[in-house]
């Protein structure tokens, strides 16, 4: 649901093309749709610039499809269902042929927003410490892309071989926002934070041996970063990092 839809409704009512009853019903349905198991927020696209995103994990394939279909019919923007699997994607694709699936990012998505004009000069950079961090990075990258940003990546350049990171100094210094994704001790966020004057969003991952406590050690390291301008999202939350980076990148 977008502003142009509201303007179109007002014009149609003003010109007598729809009745007052129909107009009232349309406005009533803007805010949310009660599906029994979910209340779909159709008003979110107007408030936040992007339709409601579905968290697919824990939902049945029927529920994911029903919510996506409701959003598909009443929204003009890109659509996303995160933490999805192949089975749910195949079930969705039967009804929404345009739907695609990114296996590594675990995202079902429909890319159809023609309003997007990506700014090549204001890009988001996604950096990972290791190859094992790439699934979370791909969730962040695809999220930022679908939200309308130009995105670049530098993967597997952690502090264990810091010369690999220094090979990407130009990309780091030219980026408008940087997402740093790391497990183990999470040191990469502090290093990158000390190399740039741009905001750094740190994402701890659950990658690591026993004492990493499934990402808790990386989370605490990042929260205690000595580099200024580093903020932290939840463990493995590539989606949250992608959205935050997008909002920062969109500021003028």
C-alpha cells in the first residue's frame, strides 16, 4: 500500500467513480488484515517505505503463502520471507511464479518495485571475517539490495590474515555504510571501525568452537569495541543489519 494508491482512491471518489461505502471499506482495510493466525500490516509500506517482512521459521508453508499472497495483492513493493527453506519456497512458487529463493540467505523474495533507482556512489559494503559467515552476510546483502541500495561485498578477510582486509581499503573508505559480520572473537568490527569515518554495523555470528557460546563471545566483543561508531545487532541477524544500513544509507 503506497501513497499513490491513497491519492488514486481520493481522485476516484471525487470524480464519482466509486461509492462512499466502497471508499470507506478500502480505507478500513488499509491498516491490517485479520487472517486468524496473523494480522497482516498493509499500512507498513506507507509508514516505513517497505512492506511487512515475513519471518518464515516456525510458520507452516500454508501460513507463509497466505501472508505473502495478501501482501502480494495489496502491495506494490518488493516482498521478503526470511529464514525460509526450499520446501516453503516451492509451495509459494506454485501460486506466485515470480517468487525466487536464495538458498544461502534463506530468503524467499519477489523483486518488482519499479521505483527503485540505486545510487552507485552511495553503497553499502558487507564484510565477513570468514567464509563460514557468508550465509548471514548474504541475508544482509540481499535485504539491503531489496530495500533499494547498491551493495558490494568483501568476504573472508578476517584478522587472522589482516593483509587480506588491507587489500580492500579502497572499498572500505568509499562505502557509505559498512556491515561487518564475524564469529569467533568478533575482532574484525573494531578493526574496520578504526579504518573508516562511516557507520559500522557489527553482526556477531554463531560460528566458533565451544567457548564462543554460539555467538555470545563475539557479541560481547563487539559491544565492547574500542572503535567509535560501531553499533551491534543480534547474533546472526543479517536481516536487521541490512535494514538498518539501508535506513542510514537513505538519509540525506
